[in-house]
């Protein structure tokens, strides 16, 4: 068989190159600037004219290690996500996802499937305190570092990065960690999407500059100052510490303003005792909620503020009959009162809000002081679920619900948190779904960061993992929290039909051998590499793992359905369906296919069919290539 020719129809072993995709967009936008397949930047500059900044000195934001951060961003991932149904809850029906793995590798794997599909991202990244910044730092091969760290491969050398201030690159290392993750996160957001990032004042300034570069300064919504604790903390030398920050950016100008929710009654008072007494008129036809009748001219004090009816007030059919003069400590001019003033049930006076006032009143402000959003509330929630406070200062679910409301989440909207921690985001979305009786979906990603029982702050968490027979790491605690939160929410809402499950996936090495380019003179390694064309699947591969790897690499979402369809030479043919994109493909992993077997599938030119390369001979491959969209493994 002509394997070299067939290789161009192979399932790719890595995620897409974001640099290549961006270059392709430039070629599409500026075809006149492409020479022999390459972008001619001199022509591009000339085409853009005044839009290009050619000044010798201009503002830029950089740090030591930025080039490495860009390089790791541009390196495709060769990993995969393996399904873990036994660790999941309601695998067959849920659309929620929990992924255990290093989040940059995971984000790259999500890129093709979820590009432009996420309404809201919330993250609570490491605050760079010098002792909690733990992420793989091998820029040459991040997957290898991760596999060693999690015990999936023999480990030698440095597995994790600790970021002590004495390293000399205290801020730079943190920025290098955040840059590629935020860059990919932006690609996942919908045009009307929003990202919220919790941070303390140690890095809030640097985070603002970083996000200005990635999202654009024009897309900054603002910085919310959140009171994080009921009591003052004494963590600083010169000031006490009670607050942290939430930096908010939108994907584009098409995003709606952040909302503080519905105005409770849409009315406002009309008097202020500090104002001088003036005369205003209650107009004929104004609405009245008090009983019909005649109210004599006199002084009235329905609540705390007094006013004088200069004329008798006549009410009939809930309307004011005739203009009525009123003296009082008015705070509103007559023009506005003519449109808005009405009589309340207890013979008080209030006004409805104007449309423009309602719009302003619904806008989120930059101060958050809410008991449900304090970290102590998060500790209480965990104690209620686990019987102990196994995390220090976890974010409360009320904060997630507050931000979800501000973002205007609707039915089926998707929320992503790739620093999931204890799983607060998933818990918050579940709880809010139950309150609203609808379903917003979530994807959580958490590094299986080890827990040390000898560490005073981690002992309770490590001991709990021992009690439930799970590995000592934060990802296991997050999964257990979601299970318990689901049970609690369901118990509080027994009649609800909301999605309280989640699928678990684990970042792992590909089921296929990696292809390595070799020197044509290196004859010794050539036969070994050619084995990949015979069958690249690693020994011991499992059908589910291979199918999900193909699905992710082809851009199918992690809530896709896999259904058995028929058998071909003793091997099952599966149909994989992405309900959101309304697309599907069929896959067979048998080691030998015939034309008669394939005919039973009734494939059309629009159908994608995936099989192993070893299962095809030249004639069948040629027939299938004409009959459908053929790809091989």
C-alpha cells in the first residue's frame, strides 16, 4: 500500500498549531501579502499603512522568560484525554466535565473543540506568595514533566516548580506561567464572553498589563474589589488585609455590560429631609395604589418623611383626578415627576425609575461586600460537605453565583475554570441551576497537585484522601466535593430535573507512538520509524481511549455520545456524535476491513469514516476515499 500518500489523511497526533492558524487567518485577510506561501511582512506593513507602529521607541510589556512562554504556547500538545467513567457521576447523561491534568496541555486539547464556545471563564490562579506556585516548568517537553510528576512515567530530576522570591524571577516566572494559559483561554471565549480572574494586590498590576496585551485594554470591564474576610487579617507589615480583586475582561465589544441583576422594585423615593421645602405637582391621571376616595388637604407622614397636600387628593379607579399641589423636601424636578410620580398603598409618594436609570442601576459596580462572598462562607460550605475545613480560605460558591449572574448566563451556556481548586465553580453552577431550574454547563480543570500529611496546612486534606481511599492530591478532593455537592443539591431540590453529574477525563500520553523526523542518512532508525506506518497504536491500547483521542483531535466536545452501530470483521463500528455542533463520524478499530463490510455502512461523501491504516489495502482505500471522507490512524 502507498502509505506515504495515505498519511495525509491520517488523524493528527497533536493539537493544532495556533501560530499556523493565526498565519492562515492573515493569509485569508491579506492574500496580496503572501509570497510563495509565506507572509511578506514588508508588504503587510505597506498594506496596513498608518495602522503599523514603526516608531523606534514604543510602549511594550515584557519580562524575563517571555520568549519561552510564547514558545511553549506555540508548541502543539501530543497528549490525550482518557475517559474515566468509574470516577464520573451520570456519565451517560451529563454535559459537565472535570479534567485532571496540567491545565495548559488541557487547554490546548480543548482549543479545537471549544473555540469560541465559552460564555464565561472564572479562574483563581496561584497568588504568587512564594510557596504555592506549583506547576510543571519543563518548556522542552511539558507533557513528559507532567507524566513524571503524576507517577505515570518514571521520574528523574525536578518535577515541580516552587517560586520563592529569592529566585530572582519572582514575578517573571508567574507571568510566564499565566501568559500562555490566558492566551488560549481567550480563544475559547465567545465574542460575547467574559473572563473573571481572582488575584491579590501582589500581582494585580502585572495581571492588568498582561491582560491588556492579550485581551486588549479596550476590553477591560473593570476591577472588582472584593471583601474576602469578615475579620481583618494581619498579613502585612504596614496595613491590614481584608480584600482581594477580580479582574474582568470581555472577548469583544459585542459582550453585554456586566449586570448586577434585576432592580428589586424599580421605584425610588422622592423626598430627602436635608433638602429645602419646595412645591411640586402630582399630575391628573397619575397612578394610585391606595383605596379610592377623597384625601383632605393636610400634612401627611406615611413613613418618616412628611409632606403637605395643598389641595384635596381625589382617587377614582386607581387614578388621580385633577392636579394636586404638594409641599415637601423634594429631591426630583417636576419634569421627571410628571412621568414617574405615583401614590403608594399607604398614601405615600414614590416614583418609577426611568429607562436610563434602570440600565445604570443594573450595571455591576466595582465593590463587592457580600456575606455570601466571604472566604469564611466557603470554609463553612466545605465543613458542611466534608465535616472538616480541608482547604484554607476556599472561594465560596456565592461568589461564582454572583459572577455568573453578572455575566448573564443563560440555558446551556458553558463555564470554564482551569484552576478549579476545591471545585467551587462546579458547586456554584449546580446550585444556581437548581435555583433557576435550568442547566448551565461547566468544564473544570485541576492539576493533581500532591498533598503532604507532614505539612500542617495540608494534613487534613491528605488524611481525608486516605479515609476515602483516594490518592493524596487536590484533584481527588475536587471530584469528591462535586459528588457530595451534587447529592446535597439534589436533596434540597428533589423534584428538579437539572444536570448534577460530571464526566471525568485524565490527561495522559497519546495512544499512538509519536512520529519523530529523522535524518535520511540514519538508516538504523528508519525501519523503526516505518513501523509507525504499519500500526502506530501502542501495545495494550483500549478502544474507548482511542475513540476519545480521535474525537478530541477532530474537534468534538467532551459531552459527545459514543454509540455502537454495527460490527465489521468482529470489531464494532461506533458513531460519535457532538450534539452541539450537530455533527458525527464513524470509527472502526478492526485490523482488517473488506469492501463488503464497508458497503453495509452506506457511507456518503459528507460522512467522515475513521479506521486503522493496517485495515485497508490499496483498492479499499481508493474506494473509500471516493465514497466518503476517509481518515486513518
